[in-house]
């Protein structure tokens, strides 16, 4: 009973100590604030650009043109108050003398030769109106020549496709809609280790650097201390995930789906199309838990061995490299998972979580492979945590030098 009480005390203490650090909130809030700032800039820029295009498209100015292509419709040209002329040099002279705002020269083959535009300088940004109107006249004239609006739509690439694919067993494949939900565990795994792994590593060293380990171990056993640190890290990770997700949810609630789409957020119809497979989600969750046990246990073990946070921090970089290595063969993982290199990455413990979560999301991790990966990660994770406890027990008093492993295992 006392052990449970001590464990709860450690969890709460470590959790509160973590979230009270300014660095925790700086790291947690920096990402969503950056995203919000980027979305705001994109939204403002997009709106300003659209307003500018609409203004320039409606703006009228004096135009003369020569049509060598035979495409320009005189009726369309009149709609833009454009007048046909025959002398190119004279037309350019009129522009130079500011008698005419713009002169468009349409060559015989507008596909191979550019439309020549000579115009009065209206400023760096407003000069875009000439290009826009010249193309509008050509496009509208071509559409009028075709006549059939359905053909015009096809030529402009207005046709849509609806792809349906089937698996080997005849079952309909959900594609990306089924892959996205399990990938949430991969994102959460990266985010938790990247944001909190270093904190977990350093918290183990801090007790030694502050010379308080002796007092801690008089009231706590090492198992409760290490387990409490790891659970507190999980809790802090969940808090960070909530801080990231809540602004997105709030955006949908405040702005609605339409305005959210303008910020490049997915529409609610897209979200409703996501296919959630219970098997894939459970498999992804178990791989995530196994990977967290392995990496957090490893970081705590390194923290127990190293005498200072500076030396321990070097090992955090190595852990991050191991997490990113699978992305160097991402194309092979997705396109040819039977390759030997993919199999090695799938079953090697420190590349296994990322590789297995990717394969699980894209449906190339079968039940047998998933079972082996989960069992390996869970078992190895528990063993490394037990090792970390033992290392901390022996290394707690090593203030100036690395813990000798020979002394532990002899």
C-alpha cells in the first residue's frame, strides 16, 4: 500500500514539476502558435490576393490589339473595349507616347509563341492586370469558338475521377482514408519523445547533480521512482497533445467548416470519410505503447549511467536519429515491404516502432508480424526499464564519473 502511495506521489510530483517549467510551455505552445500565425498569414495573403485579382480583373483600360492567330472574337474584344489595329510598330509607338494604355499582339501560334504585351507602367503589382486581361480575351474567344461548354470544361481539365480499388480478397480498399487514423499514433510518438524525451533523460540526472539522491532513496525504492517518472512523462505528453488539438477543434467551432477550409484545414466532409479500422487502431496503439516503453526506458537508463545532463543529452540525439532512420527508406517501406532492409527495420527494436506503425497504417503489417513486433517491444521495454531501475540504484551515487557496467553485472 505504501509503495502505491509512493508511486502516486512520484507521478504527481514529476508531472507538476514538468508542467511548471517555462520550457515545457514554451515548447508546447510554440508549435500551435506558429501554426496559427502561419494560417493567419496565409489567410490574409490569400484574401488580399483574391481581392487584388478581382479588382484588376474588373479594371478597364484602353486596349488595341493585333490578332495573327484568328482566334480573337471581335465581340469578346469589344466587351473589353479593345480595338483591332493592323500596324504593330505604330501600336507600340502609341503605348510609348501614353496615348494607349495597352497593346496586345497575338501571334499566329499562341501555343508556341508568347502573347506580346506592351503597356503603360502601372506599378510593379498592378502591371499584372495586362497579362490577366490578355489571357481572358484569348480564353473567352477560344471558348466561344468551341461553343459547347461541356467540351470547354473538359479542355480546361474540369473532369473529375472517382477511384475505387479492391484488395486481393475482393474487399474494397479505403486507401488514404484508412491510413490516416493509425498514423496519429506515429505523430504522437514522435511528438512525445521529441518534446519530453530530453526532459525525462535530464530529470534522472538532476537528482544526482543536486545531490539529493540519498534522501530520495531513503523514502522511495528505485522502481517507484523510475516508473513514476515514465508515467508522468506519458501524462505530460497527453497534456501537450490536448493543447495542440484543442485550437484546431476551436477553429472549427468558431469559424465553421467553410472558413476552416480557407485556412487549409480539412473539411468536415473529409473527416467523415476517414475509415477507422479497430484492428489497425488497436495494433497502432500497442506498438505506440511498446515503443514508448522502449525509448523512455532507454533514456532513463542513459540518465542513470551519465553523471551530468550535458553528457546524457548526447544520447538523446542518438535516440532521435534512430527514430528518423526509417524515413530514409520510406518509399521502400510503402512500395515494397517484403524487401530485406524493411524486414530488418521492422524487427530491429529501435527502428521497429516507426517502421511497424507506418506498415500498419498502410496495411502491409500482417497479424503474425504485428504480434512479434508488439511482443518484442513490450518485453524489451519492460526489461530495459528494470535495467534502468538497477542502473539508477547503483549509479545514484556516481556524481563525477560514468557508472561502470562491469561492477553491476559481475
